[in-house]
């Protein structure tokens, strides 16, 4: 996060619990409200698919299903 910020990049943090020290450094913080690794991973997997669908729809409107 520090290196990205130093290079002028935007950052997004996917984490669980409070996000730890990295949360203070990220531009966008997406937290899974759990401290259980498997639950955090399940939330991140679902959010990853949602974000991909949103990007695909933005780039290729009406092309995909539904």
C-alpha cells in the first residue's frame, strides 16, 4: 500500500475484521464482517464476482446474460 501510494496509484483493500494497519493506507476498504478466514474468503469471492460483472457490464453493455 505504501509503495502504491508513493507511485500515485489508487488502492483497494479486501480484508476481514478491522482491516489491520493496511486499512489506514488504502483508498477504498472493503471489509468482511468476520474474523473467520473461511467466511472472509466467501465474502471476498462473492464480491469479486460482483465487481467483475459490473466491470463487464460497463465495458460491454447488454452483452452478457440477464
